[in-house]
C-alpha cells in the first residue's frame, strides 16, 4: 500500500513540473481572472463564483479558438435560458413539469456530449439549465427570477470577454513552428537515449537521458494537440509539418510513454542484439527529427516487425516505431498540404451515425437518471445548498466506469483543496480583515495561479479546475465577505451525494468497463475505414468523395486520441482484474494504431492527383472491397469477442500484382498491414 501511495505522489509531483508554455498559459488565466473580477465587482453582477469559473473553461488553444469557444458557450447559455423560460411559461411553473424537464434536458445534453464534436457545449447546456430551473423552486417573484437569469448570461459574457481579450493580446503567433519544435524536441530526446543504450554508455548518462524522456512523456499530447487545434481553427499555414499530424501526435506521445517506461526499467543494455535494435530506433528518431527518411532507409527500418501476443516493452517501442513509419511519407508543397490539418469549417458538428449508437442512448439515459435523482433528493429534503450534486453529474459523467471514477475522485480532491481548505481558510482568516479591492485581487490571483498551474498538467489537470470552482462558489456568495462556513459544507455534501448516485448507476446498475468502451471505439475506427475503402465506388462526385472522406478522417483521428486517453484511465477500474484489463487495453491500442496507419496510406492516395488510377483500377477496387469486408468482420468480432476467419493474401489479390512496377508497393503494404491487424484483433477474442 505504501508503495502505491508513493507512486501516486511521485506521479503527481511529476505532473506539476514546469513544461513549455505552462507559465504563459497560467499567467494569462490569472490576468483574465483579475480583469473579470474587477469588472464583475464594479458592475455588481450576481453569480460571481460561476462566472469566474468560466475563465477556466474557455478554450485557450488560440485567440480564434477562445473566441469560437466563448461564442458557442454563450449560445449554449442563451439556449438554457430560453428553454428554462419556455418550460416555466408553457407549464405555468408546474413542479412536476420542472422535474420532467430536468430529465429530458439532461438526456438531450448527454446525447449531444457523446455524439458531437463539441461535447463541452452539451455539458454546459445541461448543468446551467439545472441551475436556472432550480431558481423557480423558490418563492421569489417571477420578475426577479427572470432578471437573475439574464444577469447570469451577462456575468458569464464578461468573463468570456476577458479571456478572449487576453488571448488576442498574448497568445502564440506561430503555432506551426511551435508544434514542429515540440515534435523535434521529443525525437531528439529519444535518439539520445537509445543511442546511449546502443553504445553501452554508463548508467549515469543513461539515467539523465531517461529522465529527459520521462519529463517530456509526462507532458503528454495535450499541448501538441492544442497547437494543432490552433492550426485547424485559424486555417493557418502548416509549414513543414507531416501528413496526418493529429494521428502522429498521438503516436509520438505513446512512443514517449513506452520509451520512458523501458528506460526506467533498464539502467543499461549488455545484449548485443538488443543494442543493435536500440541503434535501429535511434536512427529512426534521427530521421524523424530531421524530417527526412530516404526510401531505402525507410525500407531498412521496416524490414523486421515483431508481433507477439504478450510483447515486451521494447517490442512495443519497436511496434510504435513501425506504426509511425507506416504512415505516408511527409510531403512538402502541393495537394499534400491539405492532408496535414483539416480546417474546422470542414468538420461536421455531429459525428455521423453516433446519435443512433446504442451506447450513446444508454449514456444519455444514465446521465439523465443520475441528474434527476440528485435534483429530486436535494429538493425533497429541502437542502438547496447541495445543488452541486447535479452539476457534478453533468461535469463528471463520462462514458466508461474508469473515466467517471477518475473525474469523481479528482472532483472530490479538488473540492477538498479548493473549498474546504482554501475557501474556508480564506473565509475564516483572511476575508474578515480585507478592507480593499486590492487585497481581494491578490487573493484571487494567488488561487487562480495555483489552480491554473495544476490544471496545466497532463494527468491531474481536472483537480485544478475543481479547486478554482470550489474556491469561487465558497468565497463569492455575494459582494461582501462571507460570514458562514455552511456553504462549503453544503457544496461538499452535494459532491458526495453525486458520488454515491453515480457510483451506483455507472458502476453497479449499468456499468461500461473501459476496455468495453475501447472495444467500441476500435469497432468505430474499423467500420469507418471500411466505409472509406468503399467510397470510390459509392460516391457520386469527386467533391462528395473528398467531403465524406474528410469527415471519416476527422472521426478516426479523434477516436484514436480517445482510445489512448481511455487506455490511461484503466488504472481507475476498481474491483476488476486491472492487470488483465490493462493488457487488453494495450492490445486494442496496438490494433487501432495499425489500422490508422493503413487508413492514412489509403487516404494519401485519394488526395494525390498523380495516383487517380489507383482508384479506378479494377483489381485494386476488388482489394479495397475485400479489405472493407474484413474490417467489418473484425469490428463485429471485437464487439462480440468472437473468432473470425482470417483472409489470406492470395484470397485478396492476384499474386502477380505484388511485383507490379506501379501497384506492387501499394498492394504489399496494404496486405501486410491488414494481415498484422488480423493477427492483433485475433488476440482480443480471449481477452476481457
């Protein structure tokens, strides 16, 4: 037990270490918080605590992202106000109608959270609606309540405006260069570490290199994904970034994690064969850092590929290296630039087909059930102070049991630090002695900086958000210093109520284990690739082909990132054999990376004007059709955990095409990756 606690403490300390851009982002949050505080206090706007919290919720990937995120949040808030007023007017403020509306609105919000490309809007719409409709449970005059609802919209608008203004002044102006620099830094660190292993360097030098890789691995993919999102939102020049940058970011982050784990397990390497393989990986990293992989060197690096049911850490590192090499060769000018980043205007709001998925409906029903139960309980016992139960449901309810447990645990920890420790301490010892706005600004700036720094981490960032939320709702009860400690107690009890209700619904009544969610996501990728492979035969026009292909590409990229995220939270699965579940998660991740690499090689052909004959050649059309059939068969086998008949190479293509001067390399790669995918998916039949 002591070892486990020590490991978690070390992980938390590592998550708090400075990372590129962390200071800048934290200071921008502090500045936006101070500006919002001064404006809200000067104008004496209500809902001060909730409005201050929205400073942390607005996207910070770029000024354009902040503006778009803020605008969409305001639209979600306006929709919440409109729906709440509509329910009250249409039903003459009937109590039963209010309860039923909570169930219906939270169901719709849950559906939107899981089926859209902007899930935060569904969460915002749901929890703000619950706050607004609860106001009509009181005995205040209708006119006063309507004004309060409009004031909420105005208060949050001020906070969002402060964030957008700060981002436009201080945000990064060269996201493509910053992202390329982040990629090169990681590959250089990996090259140094594996080069030292290959040379048989002393353990002290190796440990220094491993520590550097470990620090970069701890940063994760979130920072690079934010820079990528900046390119997407602003449709900027992608510079020298490679094809499929979003997926490559996920692959590189996974490579860093595996390499760091291998490094901490091995102080040195004495086996000659293993040293040679380390040199192989170091050379690969050198090529990737320079952005040039000569075709002959690429083929040499791809010569040996190990696929085992229980691969070692080093074999998993090699597997990631091969998955990255399987991606299309980076291109410079011309049409290949369109393959680097897909502009946001081409991304649909709703994920195609997601709203009809059984898991989407089930998730929405669970969210609705939890929110409605919490809403009924806190009004039935006449304890409105525990209304944080409903907001906890809307903010922490995720699709898998482990992810939900993670957020609930982090919400409790963040609430203890922000509400019970910082909030109560400030209420009891600081606020009674403050007689100026200056002292309040200093206090808020200090807490905002601490919360922003924690929220800038990779694994425990949600704790920082909850620290800020809990502190604000405790301290900002009104425009004067709070005189009671009961609000902190009540809000914490609301969180505990939500914890109990959600634990019962999500973990006992209707559980969805994380590996089950990962299986469903892998099936989505497999079916998406199958749909893409059939597009050249089913699309009516070239524009329709490109539009549908881009939509599938975006869905696959986001689903791939989601699979990796789910794989990191399996550790929160309590009451199950976590070790077996973690092994299953790794297998699913390997399968997803393999199919994504196959997809991108097919996708690059679609966008190449010189390769149009690949789409019309009958033999290649038949190959893609058979591959699509195999993908759908594997998708069904992944979900149902059944066996499937693996297709052999001679069944897929005429053997003479394997040596065709024009199509040979394309056919060989497609069949090799498909065969490898079949091998990995077959392992999932016997895994939980």
